[in-house]
């Protein structure tokens, strides 16, 4: 009800005085300002490279996680904009064109990004536009990422503009010196960065719903945790870094900085909220009137200075079991199990009690158990991290004093590269780690074309989310069953004539999907795990009597089953997929 409404300044002042005064004193609140670190260029390069080459988090599809997140991070670093302004970008806000350089007469592909949904628009609509050129390295090029997303959406207006090879070789018109590249009219209001939605065919990218801030920020936070940052990584680390970089640049001025950061009026907002509290100037060298090293003074404010890849990121199995043995958790588990026993005695199975008060009580207790376990796990993880932060520096110094070198261990950790299953992502990761200086002229253009084509193909790929491992004996049995002619994956080099058959606890939907082979052939820990997976991922999108096509579109092409019961009978008798 109070959205987009401004409170009376006098009321806000009273609230501020109450919080800073009686409330702080009564509850012993800490009102000390936390240091807001910056993500400088070196840290940002490391972040993007880790994102492509080492990140092991699984997500709905590679467009959602890899390409969209990388593009948003690049825009956040180069524009300093607030995250919501970037998430709300539509194709109508992008101006792609080819311009002829007046000095070299070379044709340059450029991208104009107009930010219209900024915070200042609440007072007055004053959009601002940023212009981007092709970067030497396509992994750090905004244009390459945006055009790859546009090709995946078929957003270009010219019907024959169907590949990056055609786009990157277009020329500007002689009479005007500029060649605009239009979008399709029905794509102008479509968000560039869109969320994932669950459908009957699996997880797809929404045709019209923008990516939400909560999902995006969770991805960024998880990426920072994987890198070992001690503080939470947010988009504002990039926003503050750009503001301080513009402020330190003698060629810039306060007006440019305020426009880039969308600050209206004086520099008070920047100085109070964005200027690093770490003095980015060598006062020691200034006192002695000697030339100093500016980078040494600036490095203290980098978020990368507080990075430790060995810092605990999750609890061990023993710690997780320890949480479940806590008295508060055990009491809730006993209450839940007691209600569950009453349901089973009266109804036989849990699902028969759906809609009854006792079932609602059971679900409430189950939610309480899960929330309590998560809260206790978070508290224990913070305690483990705090203990590590206290002991790790002491142990490292002790090893140095005793002459025990940890370089071999550190090198082993750094060289332990992540196994990338998707070939397109592997190619992009190799490009991210290569030196762009060796690619000049036509080689540089070909590199952009190849990278964009790979990104477009990557948008259609996906990787299974990580789950707990199964036993080695089960893995051995799976490996032995992979070569069964009846269980060949859909990507086999010859046409199958027999239906796919599932090994024990294998999913037919996964086996017929476009997942990497290892994920297609995954076997779940038990029957109930398989049932939950099949119901959550596919079957819940169908009504009880709705027609369900058989996933095996090679041997069972055109077969449609009448309802879930008919599908389960067919899956069990033909494909050995027992639910």
C-alpha cells in the first residue's frame, strides 16, 4: 500500500533519532559502519574467469546461469548501475549499430545501452545512455554477450541475419557512415535477462518475465562464497569500484561521476555512502614529499584482499548430523514422527490424508523441522568460519617459521581444475584463460564470432544440479550397464529401433534429455528419491487424466499416454522406469 510513497521528512527524522538513541542503548546494538569493499579490475577478471572455468554450481540451464549472469556483471562493472535497472533492460533500450571510424575508416560495431528504469526516474524521467565497443577479449565484451542472447531469442529484425558470422562482418553505409541494426517489433518490450520457468518439457527460459533480483543476488552471493570472499559479494561492490575509479581519474570530474552513479545534486551522497573509507592515497609518501605507489594505497580497499579459497563454505557430513542431534531439532522430529504415525494408522499412506487437519499439522511440523535445521546449520557454519578466520593466519605463519612450505599444497589446489562436462562451456573457459594480445586483426574478429557462436549453442545446454553421491558399487553397476544396446542415449550415432530401458533407479525423462551423458545416466539413491525427482521435475505439470507424450521420441515417437496411470504402466512395462 505504501509502495512508491515518500514519508514525511519530520517522521523519518523522529524514526532515525529513536533508532540511534533509545533503541540502540536498550538492546546494545552496534551502529559502527561496516567497511564497504570494492571489486577492482584485477578482482573482476578473476571473478569472470572463475565463473566460466571453475564454478561448479548447477542451475536451470546455461543461459540462466553462465551467459546472463556474466552479461549482467559486465554491465554492472562498466555502468556502475543499480542491479534492478539492469534486470529491467529490454531490447528497446539497446541500440546496436555499425559506425565508420572517421580516422581509420574501419567499421566498428557499437552498442548503446539506455537505462530508463533508474532510481532518479521517480522524481523525473532522465534516462542515460552508455556506449560500448568490442573488447579485445570476447569474454569481457558486453557486445558479444548481448548479441549472443539476441540470437538465442531470434530478436534481430532482418530475416537473413541469423548468425554472428554475418553480424560481425556487416559494414556501415557510405552515405551516412552508420548502419543501425533493428530489432523485431515484437521484441522491443521483451526483457533481455529473463527468468527460468518450469514447463511440461522441462525448465525453459520465460518468454516475457524478467529475471528477479532475489534470484540474481543469490547467484552473485554464491559466486563470492565459492571464491572464498570473507564478505558478501554484491553488485554494489562493482558500483562503488566504478565510482571510486572515476573519482580518482584526473581526466574525469564530479559531474560525470554523479551522472554515472545516478546521484542527483551535490557529491554528498557519494562521499557519505560510496567513497571508500580506506584512504586511497599514500599520506606517508605525501608527508615525505616523494613519489608513491598509488596501487599500494588502493589495494587495501579491494575485496580480493580478504579472499581465502580454503575457508569453509559448507558443513561436513559429521557437522550436519551433529545439527540433527540438537535437543530443539530432536523434539520437533519426535513431534513430526508422532503425527506421521497417527496418519499412517488411520489412512494407511500420507497422501490419503491430504485436506485433513492432521495432515496440515504434519506439514506445519515438517516446515518447522526444515527451518530449524537450516537456521542451526547457518549458525554452525558461521561459527566454523569464525574459528577458521582466527586460526588459519596463525597456522600459516607457524608453518613459515618452522620452514614447512605450503606452496606445493596451494599449487595443487589451484591446479585442480573443475571437470566441465559441457563442451561449449569448456571452449569459453579456455578463451577466458587465454591472452587476447595474440589475437589481432582478422584473428580478433574471428575470435569474437567463434565465441558468440559458442555462447548461442551454450544457451540450449543444461547441467544437472549436484546431488549426493551414490555408492561405488552402484557406480560400477551403472558403468557396466551403459553399453547395453537398449539403453543407448539419444545422441547415439545411429538410429535406435528399440525403446530405451532404464537401469535401477534411473529416470526416463533424464535419459531422453539433452543433459551430458553422465547426468543422463545418473542413478538415484533409492526409489523414493527417484519418485520425488520425477514428480517435481515433470509429472507435476500434468493433470491426472491429461495426455502425456512418451519422452523416448525415437523408438516411441508419436505415442501419447492417457493420464498419469497409463504413462506409469507404459514406462514400467516398456522402459523399466518404475515409479
